[in-house]
C-alpha cells in the first residue's frame, strides 16, 4: 500500500527529479548514503521500479515543455 501513488506520489516525484543525478549528487554532498533509503524502497519492488519509470518520463516531458515555453518566450519581439 505504501507504494501506491495516492500515498507516496510526492516521494516518487522528488526522487524522480534527482534520480539521474544521484551519483553526482552523492559526490558533491560527500554523502554516499544520500537518498539510499528512498532508493531502496522504490527499487525494491517491480511496482516501485515501474512507477519510477513512469514518473521520470513525466518529469522529462515537463522539463521539455518548460524549455519550449522559455525558448518561445525568449524569441518574442
């Protein structure tokens, strides 16, 4: 139940935002354990891994939309 989106959606979004940067983030923080517990919970089940994959795709779409809006806004005269 804990991994259901209605209960843990925020955890997936927050982790999804840093997931691709985990190695670098851990190095910069000088903390190899940063996000380790959240990572273990999410990656510990197929449901969690599938949800993370879904969320990371959504985050990438949001980033692309934001970038496109910024580019379009910057080109106006």
